[in-house]
C-alpha cells in the first residue's frame, strides 16, 4: 500500500502534512450533525473558506466559484446537497477534491481527520435508500456509534452543472 501526503491547515491556521495509507482511508468531515467520509484518493487539501463569487444558473447547492491556487474552483455546500436545506453560508472549512481533471471545493462545517474505514463498519446502502442516494452516497455505516456516510466523490457535481460553471467563468 502506498503512503500519501495531504496538505492541511489545522484549526489554529498552521499548515500541516498528514500521511495516510490510501487503501480504505478516508477524510472524515462534519456537516450539521452528520459525519461524512470522503475517500482519500480524491482529497487534495483542506483550508479555511475563501471568498465565493456566485454563478447564476447553478443549483442552490453550488455556492459559486472561489479562486484556489490561481484557478476558479466550484464550491459545493455539502450540507445543502445532502439535506436540501438552507445554504450554509458560514462553512467552517473547504475540502478540495480532485475528480479526474476537475477540482471542486466542498464547504463543510469541520474536518475531523483521517480514518481507516473498516469493512465491518461500512456496508451497502439499504434497498430503500439505493434509488434516493445512489448518486451521492457510496456506502453507509457507523463510526464511534455515529452514522457515517461515505460519499461518491465522482458524482457530487452533475455534468450539466460543470457546463454551466464553465460558461459562467468564461463569460467573466
């Protein structure tokens, strides 16, 4: 198993590097009362939230675009995406993800840390939830007696939204 290093900023603002094995490791984040696991292979970095420029024509869960490391990156409000709730404008952290050639930033309430996902704790979606959450949720389980949702990072932003974002950033 290969070790991987992730650049992160801790709660005091200090830059830190974290090493983790890629196998079944995930970055655990919180949104509201939920804990979500993002497969480590997609995580680029965590950071404090940056300024967001709204883009018209995008779904409500896409808060807009931030300039991250010199590139315009769409920002997805994970709480709003999962709960269809109000926009979480306060967003405590950004987690940037690499999805193929594309990058997105997830606005989350907090970053808990890295965890090895034990297959005994994580299982398939129950049949009742398969049709509802299949696009966003890869698996569901528990960790420390709390519900843990494993996200399907490659499906968080639909293709039509990528097209709208590309048109919006080109027009600027």
